[in-house]
C-alpha cells in the first residue's frame, strides 16, 4: 500500500511538472465532472448612455418631443451636420442648429424674433431645443417642452417683400406629417443675391 501511495505521489508530481513547464490549453473535456461554486454574486450593470428629452423642429412639420443620445455624434446626426448652439432665450435652453444650414441650401425652418416681434434670423434645416445643465446639454423640463412646442408649433413659410422677409404661418393642410419621408437632397436653388443675406 505504501509503494502504491508513493507511486501515485510521483505520478502526480510528474503531471504537475509537465503542466507547469508546458503550454496547456484547457478545453471543455478538462471540465467534465468539475463542480463550480460561486463564492459571491455580483450583477454587472452595463453603463447606459444618457438619453435627452428634447424638441425636434423640422421644416414644414409640427415640433416633435423625441429622445436622443447626449453625445456630439447624436446631436450632429439629429441636425444633419456640424452643430452650433445658440442661446436666444432667457430660459435655460439652447437651440442646436446645423452650423452650415443656410450655406448648404437647407430648407428654411423657423424665424427667430426679438422682443418686438421683428425677425432677426431664420433657422435653416432641422434643429433641436435642448435644456441646459450645469456643464452640458440636458433634457427639457415638461414646462419648457410645452412652452417651446407652442413657440415653434406652427411651421412657417417665408416670402421676400422688397428688402425684408416675411414669415407666414403654413396652413394646416400643408403641414407634413411626422412619418412623411424627408427629401434626401434639398431642392435646387437659383443663384440669387437675395439668398446670401439670410
């Protein structure tokens, strides 16, 4: 019996030596009959990207409350290009617009007006109304969502009158629905010096 125990120990020592001195790759057969037990359980939570509740305003359409990611790429995708943030209101909101919307011939969308109701700028292309957090853009509160939905509710069409531009409400029967596919390319524009002043 003693000889048998010594030979078992010698065999085990030889297996261990070969194992530690070689590259041993384990496969499913190595684990047959092995009992695994967990000492402690821990739930792995995948970090969720923050979603922002914002207002998406498209030309010829009523504003839509949407959820988008807060990353730069998400904002760029929503407005179709490089973004610019403008802050025309006293409330903690920003308009995220396409930086080159007018230059690339995007469809005119909504007029921005001063305290006297006079147009001082027109946003071209899709834009977002977002809230402002301490350091970054944030979700709109329900109150601000409602206020700016009313502010931009009626789509506008623009008419040149001499040297000025008038913004007229688009009739309800001309408003596009949210599921209408958007045009892939803007309508060709005539080269006109009038367009450059927008």
